[in-house]
C-alpha cells in the first residue's frame, strides 16, 4: 500500500503536466467547437451548427479527404522505400548498426524550414536539378513543375517522414526470429513464400506503427504544402490557421480540428487493437505470445 502511494506521488507531476499541457487545451477546443461567432463576438450558446456546416461543406470535406489521402499515400510510399532499408539495417548490418541509424536520423536534427528550403534550392527553376539537366543537355529549359506543385509537396513529405517509417519497421525486424525463416526454408518454402507467410505477417505491427506515425504527421503538416505546394498548398490545416487568424472564427476552427482529431483517434484505436493482438504486440506489452 505504501509503495503504491509513493509511486502515485512520484508520478503525479507527470500526470499533472500532461493534463495541463495536453488534455486541457483539447478540452477547451472541444468546448469552443459548440459556440458560434457573430461579427467579432463569440456566442457561448451550445450548438452543433459548426459540425453540421462541416458535414455539408464540399470544401471542408474535400480538404479533410485530401489530408488523409496524402497521409495514406505518403505512408504507402515510405513503406515501399523503408521496408528494404529497415531489413538491411536489422539483418545485414552488424558492426555499424548504431552509425547507420544515427545517419538515418541526421536530417531530423535540422529544422523543418532548413530541409524545405534545401529542397527548394534543389527543385527550383534555377536549382541544382534543373541546372544539371540543362548542363547535360537533357532539357533545354527549366522544368517548372518540379517546384510549387503537388509533386514537390509529396517528394519533400516523403523525405521528411521516411525515417519514422524505417524506425518502426526496424524494430519489427529486430524482433523477428531468423530461426522461423530457417524453419520455413527447411519445410520447403521458397523466398517469396517465406516472405509472404512469415516475414510480412510478423512485421505488420511495425508497418502499422510506422505508417500511423507518417500518416498523422503528413495529415497535420502545415509548412511543406505552403512553401513548396504552390496553388496546391491549400490544406485543411491552413484552413484551420486562417479561421483562428484572419477570419476570427475560433468555434469553426475548433470544430474542424476536433473532427480531424476524432477520425485520427478512431484510426489509432483500430491500429492499436491490431498491433496488440499480434505476436510482436503481445511481446512488447508483456502478454502471452
């Protein structure tokens, strides 16, 4: 009894900080999402009109769908690229594994603006790539579509969030017992069959974990679409920013934010249930494998 009481008081500052800095702001947003704006005054009369407005707006529905579509697309791209990279680091690198992981994370040590402007220098009309292609004679004039386009946005987003996918998959590959693959080979399974029946199912939790991290960060990215997206840079996040800023419609901005958050929480719950029921998830949580 005394031990549990001591543990509670030792962990109380952490719980208090989480409640004050994370939960309380979200609850304030939730409360504001039921208010209305009249000119420059916020009418504190509870109503569901903001959520009805979001459901009935083609623009907001499209921007929300666009955000989640981009998240899924970038998650899929990073999974295809990150899967062999994570496998190589986990199963083939023996001596320099820590160095490889550190090298993978080096871009994250710089700020978002630094990475984005580096890509602008690379993809711009007078950037490194266009200059090189013109110098080699491949093109005669700069390719304008390389920058300020949806293509540029997806390239930069993939670069920015690929490390998170690789880390999730690397943990899954580290937990994968090589003896299972040897057993599959002894039983006559070929490389493709062993991958389909052993490797892929056992690394799905890492794929889901990495995919959810990438999905959430892409869906909530504000800077990248604004700085390299051009006309395609309008996102649901920029719409929320405008509502809290120039439009002074905090209730509608809060309602959109909570709509996004509710969808993300449902997706997280589904992913958590899937991972917890897997062999890797049970091992990480101390359950029976």
